[in-house]
C-alpha cells in the first residue's frame, strides 16, 4: 500500500509542477506541502520493508552473513541514489525527475505484487522451505 501511495504522490507532484510551469494552475503553498509530506511519510515506511524481509528469507545458518551483505549493498545503493539525484534533476528538471521516480515506483509495485512471497502467519521453517 505504501509503494502505491508513494508512487501516486510522486506522479501527482510531477504533474502539479508541470501544470504550475505551464500556467494551468495558480501557486498554492498547501498542495506541494501536503504532497511532499506524504512522499516523506510513505517513503519512510517503504524503506523498512527490506529490513523486515531480511530476517525472514535467509536460512538460520547463513542469516548473519547474508543480512550483513544485504545491509552493505543497501547502503551502497542508497548512497549512489542520493549522489545521482542532483545529476538526474539537472538533466531532466524537477517535474520529469518526479515522473521518472513515479515510473520506477510503478515498476516496483508490479515487481512486488508478482514476486514478493507472503510470509504472514508462516513459521520460519515454512518460509525456508518455500525458498529451497
């Protein structure tokens, strides 16, 4: 749910900026404030998803090394994303950058829907058997 709401908000923010630049709407400060607050709120809730899954999908004997490797890769990718944001925004402008991230969110939503296994009310042994 968080991924879909965040994706919608990113696309809405991109469209709002496009409408503002083309003169289709007047500048009202509460609209971007609400959209950016929602992006921040739901973006934070999305970022906790991998950390919940790491403890469930790896078997006990390799969980420590695998979780550590995933954490290292996650921090590396987050660093790269943070450093590349300004370059993307300079080349695409803010509205198209938000639309790009919204498109990535749609791809992520489809991927999660089809490939994320349901682990609710399953034991660690059942989850481990699923991944064998």
